[in-house]
C-alpha cells in the first residue's frame, strides 16, 4: 500500500461505487490521504438530489473524505468555488484526479462522421478542456511536487469502433496532458494520464463495455480483464510521490492489450472454433 500520510487532494468525477475515480480514492484514503470530492450538479427540479446522494453514500462512510461539493466543469466560476473550498479545508493540495468525460448518447450511437457540431463542442469542452480549466484554477493551491492525473482510454490512440467522438476527445486529452506537463514542470507539478482497460462503469456501459471485456479477455497477454482494484492502485501510484520522476506519460493498465499487433490467442481460438 502506498502511503499518503499527510497528503491532501481533490477527486473529481466520482459518479457511483463503480467509478474508477472511487477505486483510486479508496487506495489513497487507505494510505492515509485526505480527499475532497465533487459530484455532478443536480437539476433544480430534482428534490432527491440523486447525483449528490449516490456519491455521499460512499463518502459519508469515510473519515478521510473531508467534503463533497457540486462541480460543473463548463462553469469557470464553479471551478473557482471548488478550489476555494479545497483551500479552506486543506490550504495546499498534493494531488488532483480528473476523471470527467461526457458525450451526448445520440452522438456516441452514430458514426463519428455524423457527430453533431454542438455535440462535438460539448464533448470536447467537458472531456478535454475541463482539464486545462481545472489545472489552471488549481495552480495557486498545488504544492511543489504535486501530481495531476487524468483518465483516458486506448480509443484515443487507435480507432475503436463504437467509441467514436469520445476517442477524439481522449486523443486531445492525452495531448493536453503533455502540454500541461511542460507548462507546470518548472513548478515541480507533474501531469500524467492513466489508460485503463474496459471496466463496468457508468461511462463504460454507454460505450459497450461488455463486448470489449470479451475481446480483451482473449487478446490481452495476461488472458484476462483488469479489475477496479488494479486500476485504483496504479492511479494512486501516479498521484503519489513514488512516481515523482514521471510526467507527460500515458500509463496503460489493460493486461497488455495495447501492445498487441495481432489478435494473438484470439486468432487461435477462432481457428479452433472453425474446425470444431
């Protein structure tokens, strides 16, 4: 277990207990780190505050979860409020996890070439530009040696049919990670990305995760899918001082799937099935 004793930071993007951000936060808090959390804003007509409730059911049980506030990353004033809240609770922070992405389901369901203009702008704003906005707003409270991590996926590197416009957003996000790593390097602040294999999350279901799980199980060199816990540990590593020599990197936790140049053992299985 990585020690986060005396460390404090922000976790942006927990939606429910299956969120990768929550898996990472659990590792950090298990190591003694204090976390501030954000949740998707609830609609004004939602008296039950469903978004807040889903996250508070998790954080209320954790002594090291120090606050939970709404965050709309398309509103700079809201981002500033979150940073002010972090400053009031923590003073300075040592880590910041950006696990935020969104695209309209209608755009995800159609071919990339048919992506709507408004849908594209919204997806890029929420999924990519928000990292710039959040990092810029956090500069004043980030300690020397602090770490920022963003969540990405292999669909930003290669064409993954069905991932569509989100793949374009993730490609832009990974480029953003590199440019922010350069900008923040003189202050000793590191910026990296974590590329996880498919997991059953709220976002994963929208991207057809079940089919991808079957594919990865047969193609990945490890011959299996990765777990929330494995991704959580790697995310915690990137946000800890143990990774203090790394910046501008995209680290894969996908059982080795990303390095394959052929279907590998899946091809053998297909041959066996054909002759059976």
